[in-house]
C-alpha cells in the first residue's frame, strides 16, 4: 500500500466529514418546510405541483396511508417504465432503431429501477433508446431516491414526535426531496461532469474505422444528465455497460473523485439531519461514527488485499510490490487511470451506499478483496447506505442494539426517550429476516435447480450453466447477484449471464422484496414510536451517544451479518482464497 493511496482515502473521508453538517442542515430546512436559499426560486413551482396533483401540503398521513401512497406510486411508475421498454421501437429519440425489450427483461428493469437497485442484465448502449434512458430510467433515479429519503424522514419523525398519529405526507416529502435536493445537485453535477469531458448529446452512434481497417461503433448519448443523478441518488445504473469504468461516464481521476463524493454526500448528511430533527446532535454523530468505522474497516481490507496481489502469482516470482515503474498488486479488471487505491475506495463506497456504480470489475478482485463489497451489502446497506435507506437501516440496527443492551442489564430498552417494546423489535427482526431469506433462498435454489427442455425459464440444464466460472467463484457470482438485488445495490460479479427468464424474474422479485418488505415494517415502527411519549432520562438509562454505544452498534451490525452469511461466504470467497 502506498502513501499516495492513503492520502487519497484520507482526503475523500475528510471532505465527506466536512460536508456532513452543511448538507444535513440544508436537508433539515427543506424537509421541515422552512425557508432556505432556494425557496424564492422554487416555492412557486412547489405550490404549482401541489395544486395540479391535488395535494394538500398541510395534511399529514398515518403510517398506513404513507405506505399505501408509496406502494401505489411505485406500482404505477414501474408499470409506465415496463410499457416504455416494451414499446420503445414505436417511440421517438431512438436513432439506433432498437426493438422492444423482452417481457422478462422489462420486468426485471422496471423492478430494479423502481427499487433504487438499478441492476442491469443487458448492455444499455446496445439495448435501450435515448428516450427510455432519459425519461424512464432517469425519472426513476430521482423518484426512488426521493422516496427513500422520505421513508428515512418518516422514521425520524417517529422518534421526534410524541403522542402523534401521523409521520408526514409522502407526496410532500417526494416533491421537496426531488425539487430542492436532488434536482439542484444533479444540475450542478451534470454541468461539472460535462466540463470534464462526460458527453451529453442525442447523436446517432459513430462508426469509426480502426487502424487495422475494422469498423467500430462508438456509443454516445445524454450521459452526463444520467450520470449525475446516478451517483447523487445512489442509483448506480450506467448509460454504458462498463459503467463508471467507461471514459464517457468517468473520464479523469478528478471526475472519479467527485463521483465517489456524490455517493456519500446525502447519506452522510442525513446523520446530521437526524440529530437536528430529534434535537440531540450527539445521536446523529454517533450514527456517523458507527458508519465511519465500518466504512474505514472495509476500505482498508479491500485496499490491502488488492495491493497485495494474487498469491499464486507471488509464489511464481512475479513482482507485486508497488514501485515507481509499476502499480503492483492486482490490476486485473481495473482502469489504469484510477489505480488500485481508487478502485478499492470506489468499490467500498459504492457497496456501502447501495449505489452499485463501479469503476472496476468486482469479479476480478482477489477473493478477499471481492469479499468486502459482497459483505458490505449483506450488512444491510447501512454503512452510510443509499439515499434514506442507510439511515433507516442503521436505525433498525440501533433498535436491536438497545434491545440487546436492555436484556443484558435487565431493563426495558429505550432509544431517544422512547421505550422499545415488543412491536418495534418484531418489526425490526422481520425486516432483517426478509433480507436474509431472500438472499439465501434465491441463491440456494439457483445453485441446484434444473430446467427441462423447452422450459420457459432457462435453456435446458442447470441454472448455473449461465456462469462463466465454476467452483467457489461461481457460487460467489450467484450469491453476489441475489445479495446485490435484495440489498438494492445493483453491482455485480459480472461472470454471470443474468439475462435469462429465470434470473430476470427472480432477481427482479428479490429487488422488490428487499425494498418494500423492509420499508413497510419500518414504517410500522415509525407509526408506533410517534404515538409514544418520551420517558425522562434516569440513572439506569443506557446512553446512546458515546463510544460504548457506537461499539455496540458496530458489533451488532457485524455479528448479525457474520452469523447469517458466514456459511455461504465460507463456501465462496473464503475457500477460494484458501485454495490460492
């Protein structure tokens, strides 16, 4: 590992830390409906949207109403995206004349983008028209991120309020998050990316003649506008198949750094928003500290194993140390523009934050280097996490942490002055069990299922025929696919041909399970907490803002993840490492 690599990691984390407070303050003012520096310009548009949509911004919803609004909005928007994909050959802005996408792939993509997963089982620049990319995918990039932000704020209101029946208004949260937070940041981000060489046009693809005389088709399109919200909204779905490893999406080390910064900007700021809304900043910084510990542990581990290189090569006398003449380590699947440190940092950040964008191929990482992004997602995407999703996921673990602490000292657990009782613990455990069940059941079934001749689901034979690799690495590819889908991440170990009916439908279902069957229990927790009165702090109250609580919270996150997934990880990346 090099000094240059450590400095880049330290600079990244330092910038995130510096921006957490201002970003958190801004989001607090926006989501509480207070005046901010964008109010004069955007409040007329906000009122206009309320009027044409028939929304009364002064009326709030109970948790059941909030959940129904979310589900209905997601259902309708997913159906619209599905129809656009099935009809894209009849729609404008299709200079490549792409035909309709298949039913199973259209379902997978609609489920993927409505859940903020953005898994892509196809080559975007060879499959999807400009119109569907701009209106279908980009719209969902905004809407799914705004919905996640609203869910997080609804849960925070549950902790902040007393004897209340409501937790906010979904439609107001959706519009404010989009209009004041995601849209302005995306405009600034897209303009910056354009200035650095990210393309933005509606031209037909260019056919070039190579030096050898062969013909090469160079894809292009409205990339910068999708790239900005892809990172800021922690969506991750690229305009090109190579994602942020493609020079049209991520041309320079500067754009690479800024794109990583975009991933963590809102999730980190939400920890400060949380502290501000509950009127105890120590609680927000405690969550930030727990997330930071997990993030730094992941990036150090990934960087170490990638810089150490492949043991098989080292035993054959190949020089793997970094020198002035070479980068050393494992450069397979990585861009020389970015190097090992930035690839390890990007891989850790994108899987900590449920973004799923990649600037290197995770499938080419060393076994334990690739274990880091896989385990990050299996922790529940709570290490800063997606827009909103990280905060409400970490609060779920905080509920479990205080419950465990209460059991150890024989007291009714409390968090932020609210007694954590049977209902809250059951709902938190239900969310955890749903995630684990989806990942392990889909992965296990796919590993053994066989298909008959003429089966709709797949070509004849086992589902694992879609794998490029066999053995432990093949299992890791399957496990990563369903972990990524259930965790709403979207990145992949790309040695898997997932564009078959079986994978398209099951991965789409996993994405829906991971999003909505986690959100609904947490909204129930929000509704239950909002009705409770705060209890006064006593000598027996367990403090939830100091190093002890941060350590307990980190321990709960890691132990739950380790106990749940250690057997599967042992058969995949861990045994692969031992074989090397």
